[in-house]
C-alpha cells in the first residue's frame, strides 16, 4: 500500500512524505485543530516523527493519507482509517485552516470510506467527534455517516477537557 493514491474531485490522497513535515507543523499549530485533536507536535523534529508514524502502515491497524490539492500538491489536511480489526474500523480527519469551508474533508472522507469498504473489506466504519464540533458533524452527515448516539464525556480533547462525542457510523451495506 506504500503507493496508494486515491482521488476525489480536486483532491489527491497519498502517503505521507518527510517533506510534508513543515506543512503539518503549521497546520497542527492552528487553534481549531489543536482544540479538537490532541497532537503533541510543537517543533520540526516532532512534525517529522508525526509524518513518519502516520506513514508507517506496517502494523496493519491504520492507513493514514495526506490530503492534497490535486493541481498544486498543497497539503490541505489528513484522513485516516484506524483501529482496523475484525471488519471494523474508525475514520479520522482534519483540514488545514486555508482549506476549510470548501468540502475538502467531506470529499476525502467519502473517498477513503469507499476505499476501506472495497479494498480492506470493512463492514463498519465509525466516526466520532466532539459534540461541540459542528463542522465535523456536517462532514459526517455529508459523507453518509448516520448519527447513532452520544458518548458522554468519552474523550479528552486537545483543550484538556472531556467532551461528549457524537458517534456516527457507516456500514458496507448502507447506500
């Protein structure tokens, strides 16, 4: 899978590269990403380690891709399928500040979800987000993930507080 590339309108999802580290460092410094993602990336060495960790799929438990502009190659975000086990998995994503409001996350999640069902043979993919993160709720809904419930104070986010989470999911058999 080292050569895996997925496309969506205007996007190329590809494996992480060392040269992505500076853009990752800048993106993860954004307060909105830091609030909803507990990432310990504060300097160039940590950003490089993050990119290499995301790019190492050898455990078979995750596939993480850089979401880039198909024309320019600019890093727009991240999308990953993780916790892969027994036909189930979870999906996660973030979008860099300059790319927000353009449907990037929805297109990336939709493409990666379709790939996970078709190529990994997954049956169920879950998507969790903080209940207060309305943008992520819209991504889930627009990507066909049905709201299944609220997980009370289930995760400590980057702001250090426990938040309720919405649990959305898609099944391979969903339209």
